[in-house]
């Protein structure tokens, strides 16, 4: 179905062809008349006008010429109309193809966009988890470092206590040996 603007555009083109054909027919008829008048003027000076109906033959000739022009005009209009219809069908076909391509690409683009958004959500979740676990790791690392320092401090304190106890025992043992040696 043709839209109003397409119909108008097709009709405007057709009207311009008709107008051009009419102008061409008028110009040709005028030229023919001018040529005929010039020929009649030149022949009238040499010949006498006859009353055998030559003027009627000229009118019949002119009428057949107009019919030929009218047929040519009708053929040109029909050809132009068919041309406009073929062009319209081609344009409609191209529009349908463009629409199909746009919609096909639109579906593909939307699918890719959804996958990108899904990967973005996964990436955001992974970053959040990494940040969370990094913070936990750093806390656990600090706790482990603190526990290691505390263990080393306590180990040193235990060693000091053991050495002090060993020293105290050795000293007591010497004292006891010294007392035994003095008593005997």
C-alpha cells in the first residue's frame, strides 16, 4: 500500500511527464503550423487555393497527429507509472531488508549486552570477595604475626626461667655438696 506522500510523489512525477508531453505536443503542433503556414504562403504565391477540400485534409492530418501524440503520451504515462511502481516495490523491499537486518542485529546486540552485564556482575562479585578475603588474610596475617611474636617472647621467657631454675638448682646442689663435705 502506497503512503500519501509516495502517491503524491508518484503523481507529481506523472503530472510533470504529462505536462512536458503536452508542451512538446503544443510546440510540435505550433512548429508544424508555422511550417505549414510558411509553405502555404510560399505556395499560395505560386498557386491558387483550390477548393477541393485540401483544408479538410490538413485538419484530418492534424487530428491523426494529435491522436498519435495522445497515444505516445498515454504510453509514456503508462511506462512512467510502471516505473514508479517498480521503484516503489524496490524501495519497500529494501526497507523490509533494512528492518530485518536492524532487528537481527538488535537481538544479537542485546544478547551480547546481557552477557557483558552478567560478566560485569561476576567481576564485581569476585572483586568484592577478593577484597573481603584480602582483608581477612591481612587480619589473619597480623594475628599470626602477633601470635608468632608472642610465642617467641614466651619461648624466650621460658628459656630464661629454665636457665634461672637450672642455675638455682645447681647453686643449691653445690651448697648441699658443700654442707655434706663439711659434715663429713
